[in-house]
């Protein structure tokens, strides 16, 4: 991570580029509508769903997804301990590569938790 650039600013760039893509390919908005519906609290609350999404993002090695769901988990009230638990489960399921992405996710989470 560049010392001058924060994870938050990187996430803002990701969101901006995603909006631009969806604006250019409006069919993708149907997928985003589904995402929104799937993430609504029902049997599981928003925080739990975001922690699950964060763990999956680590296992599938998607850095933009890690950024997105770290921020969302913290906004939904996830604590450092809850994030660490989710990251531990991700490593169980994803092994060594997931450990490396969990390390990155932990660094990202620490920045979002400072708010």
C-alpha cells in the first residue's frame, strides 16, 4: 500500500469505477439489485452477512471485495474480534493463500475500524 494512499481512497476508486461500468452497461444493475436484496437482513442480520461476504472474499482472493465488505462489516457494527473470527474461518477454508489475503483484510479492517 502506497503510504500516501489509504484503503478508504482505494475503495472510493473501486466504487466510482463500478458505477461507471454499470452506467455504461445498465444490464448490470439487475445484478446489483439482486445483491441488495440478498444482503437485506432476514434470517441473518446485515453484520453477519457482511462477515460471511468478507470471509468469502478472502477465500476467493478478491481484494476489491475485501475492501467493500470490510467497510460494510464495520458500518454494520462488526468488531475487531468478529472480523478476526471471520478471517480465521476463511483461512480454514482457503489455506495458505487465504492466510495471505486475511493478512491484507486485517490491515484494511484496522483502517476502517479507526472511524
